[in-house]
C-alpha cells in the first residue's frame, strides 16, 4: 500500500522554495522560475521502508495574496517554512508565516523551519543560534540546507514525512516503532554533516497558472539505500 501525503512549502519571495522542491524531486538545481505559478510537484519515495507518494505544494508567488495563501495552507498536511540565511528580512517574515499556519490549521500541525542557502556562509545574515531559538519557541524542528549543493534536502523531506505520519497515527517506519521521534526537535548542520537533536521542552506560541511536475524516474526511490541510509528521522 502506498501512502499519500501533501506537503506545503512556504516562504518569502526568492528564498529558494522552488529550488528546494526541484532538487528533491528532480535531483537538480534551478535558480530561476516564474514567481506567478503555483506548482505541484509529485514524487514517490521509499522512506524508512514505507512507500510514500508525496505531493509538494509550492506556493511561489502567493505570499502577496493572503486569501489564496490560506487556501493553500488548508490543503497541506505538513509544512516546510523556508527562509534564506543570507536575507534577514526573510527570516522575520517566516516567523509571521508560522503564526499564519497556526491560525489556518493548528499549533500542532507538523512544521519544519529550514534555513536555505547555507552554502553562502560568507554572506550569512541569520545565525544558526537565533534560528534554533525561534524553532524552540514555536516547537518545531530546524535544519539548514542548500538547494544548490543538495545539502540536507533529502533529510528535510524525510523528516517532514515522518512527522506527518506520526500526526496521523501511522507507522513512522516499517518496524512500527513510533517512539523514536521527539516531540520537539532542533536540528542543525555541523561540520561533520551530522545533525544535532535536542529534546528541550518548548511551547508553541492570485496565481495565474497551476502545473504539476512529476519525476517519472523516481518511483519507489529508496531513501534507505547505501548512499542515503540513516538510522532514523531524528538523525544523531
């Protein structure tokens, strides 16, 4: 049986939302896109032994249309909120997006905070520590990534799918272990490309076109292959 999950990717203009989606679905980097288009990406992945059909709702160009943004948010089962580590204004705006997600859905809906463009370290305007503080404050995982290099892109989507599974009461992994995801996770990149997990308690405080992109060669892609294998979603 194939699971179906709808994931929304939201964030201010030009933070690389579409690039993150394309890197995950098509395994390539794209820097330019039409910001007026609402994209639906679709891919089938084997995540922790369970096959999942993942629809990614890319809200490029919608941030100025509040009613449409609410409609898009109501479709998603889990949220990837993206800001750029080289754009402080985008970090401030993504905090408001988190508040809107809470209003449209709930404070407990699965959300991941993602700092994109981590490859541009020399241009950084948002420190890792302040993003961690925000994540702890709203009660969601945090991870830095790079759509350009592919850093942590697979990890983002595996983690959000596992969070959605947990929220639905589904098996997180094929072995049925639902106890290996902490309620609150803070994940950041380190020099050894591993992720730090924290269990510290925290309290959650008009597009012109639509199109769907599918990766026809991606059916049942195995994230647990030798090149991608990890022990669990909250990587140590």
